[in-house]
């Protein structure tokens, strides 16, 4: 029988009704043997995520303020789920211990991790599965980096012979045994690590959308779903803002050639999106896979006559950026120009200093700064080596001022920079140029 790891996100486990759907999904396929839950998410847009409330408790406790009211909200959510499911599980001692530890100065990571821990206890009891704490499976080193080898071999030894296990997402242990969490949304990473460790055939990621859409539904009405895409395509789309999956969740399963299936807990019959190895993707010539983008970039263009023959110019320019702790996103260049495309969050009030240092170290003829830029990436394996794609894309944008063009050397994407105000319109035009 094949082995599946199924990770369920916060909205999939937000209340008893969602727990029931999750159990039905798991019971419908016995190969769903390893289950990774998140903490309860929002039940409606005005609701709170348990993880956010836990961080608030931690902050209040650190400042010496009472956190009881918020903690009662958290306890109430869990106790309500247990009651509504009719479960015979006494969570009070666990809640009491957590409350005491927060009051005694527990770390933010420990406090936040309890969201997944408690949800894991409930889910395990509800499914009749074994509960395995991830502090015995997932390890970080003293610097806080994931100890990947130790984690993989431990998961492999501890879990392969087990079946029907619940492992809470989002955290593991440091060498001293203290809890450490991944960054926000990190239960996706836990699921990927478990899938890799047990050499699963499929990593299912259950959420509240039916996979990736070809464009953001807030911009394009009813965009088509992406039924299949490759890890490389996903990486391009995710980097530019198409979020369904945590960025770092891709690497463990990609290396192990395990496909990821994104599925919707509320519409389990929808096909969702299957993410496959880099050779297995759809390659219909001339087709695109998806469009994604983000606002909030600045382009710094440095011009100097005969730049191309000046030894060390690029290094000096990039040293300025590096010395200011800034990373850049793109670096399109011409014969006598180099542009740096930098996210505004990176630049963060350092622009004047950076410009002064570029003048000092590179002695350019001119520097031009363009603010309020949005980047849009059009991605698709079907674009590579297909003549006419760029022509189609740019004729769709004929009335829009394109401020930058960059094509990845893999030819699976074309990135353009437009003014923030033109962002949505540009995305729509590209979409309708390729999708009927
Ligand atoms: N509960 C954590 C968060 O809200 C981790 C997760 O949901 O994946 O970030």
C-alpha cells in the first residue's frame, strides 16, 4: 500500500465541524498514515488564530501584564472542540501547565508551539491514532538551523514501522531539548520532513483553497486552477507571491522526488494542484502555467560610459549593497548600465546612504532611482524554447509602461516591472493573452 503524509492547515482544524471533515478524509484512504496538524485557525474573517493569541500571551507575560483573558479564549477554543466532538479527553492539566509556564517566562517558541501540540493531542484522540511529539523527531543545531540529516534518520527510524500517527506541525527541539519553531506557517515544513523521512509516495497538503490558480483571484475573476506544475515553476510563482505553501516546505520533498498534492478540506473532490518533479510537468508549447507578482520595489539604475570594460565595477556596486545588509531581487544590465531591483522592505530608509556610497565607490555618470514598482512573473515550462511567447506578452501590455524586463536563463519565466498603479491591469492583460 502506498504511504501518504497528510498535513492539515489551521482552517481545516478550526472547529469540531472541520475536525469531522478531516476524519472523513483520513478514513477514506487508509494510506493516509501520518497526519500533521496545524493549530486552529480562523473560523471566519474576524476570528483569531490560536498561534497569534499564544504570541500575545507571551508578549503580555514578558511585559508583566496579565494574559489570563486571552489564555481563556485559547482554552475555550480547545475545550469547545473536545465538547462538540463528544470526546472523552481531559485537556485541563495540559492547559494548566502551559499557563503556568507562560507565567514563569516560557520562550515565545515554546508558547507558540502549544497551539499545534494541543491540537495534535485532540486530533490523535479523535482519530484513535498515536501521538508522537516532534521534539523527538525534528532537531535544530545550536545556531538554530535545522539539523537535516539527524532529523531525517530519526524520523525514518522512529516512524517507518508505525502506522496511524499524529505529529504536530511547526516545531522541533534544540540540542538542549528546548522547543524551537519554524517561521510562521511552518507546519508545511514539518509535513515535508515527515514525508521525506518515511519515504512517502505523496505529501498531501490540505488547506482551504483548491490548489494554485493561474492568477490571483482578487485580480482575475475565476482564474483557472493549475492542476499540475513542477517544483521549479512553483518556486518561481511562490517567490513572487503565490502563497499556498511555505517556501521552505518544497526542498525536502523535491530532493526526494515526492510529489505534493494541494487539496481543499472543504471540497475534497476538487482535483487540487499536483506538484511534480522537474521532468514531469506539462509542456504544451506556447502555454503558460501561472502569473504572480508583488508590489513595492525600487529600481536603482547606475550608468557609466565604458562600464563593460571597467574591471571590478560590478563587484564595487554589489559591495555597497552587501555592506548595507541589503539583498537584491534582480540585476538586469546593459552595455553601460546595471539596474538593481530591490524590495522596499530591504531598502528601508537606507536609500540615501546607499546612493552616496555608490557615487563614492563606483563614480558613475548617473544614477536613476525609480520608486513604486511592481514585479510580475509569467511562468511556464511550456514557454521555454517557444517562439512568439514574448511577443504575445508584450503586445498584451502595449498600453502599459513596462519599466524593466528580465528573463530567467532557464527560459521558464519572464519578469517585468511596471508601476504599482498598473499592477492589476497588467496581470489581467497577461492572463487574457494566454488563457481563453
Ligand atoms: N500555527 C503556525 C502559524 O500560524 C504554523 C502553521 O500554521 O503552519 O504560523
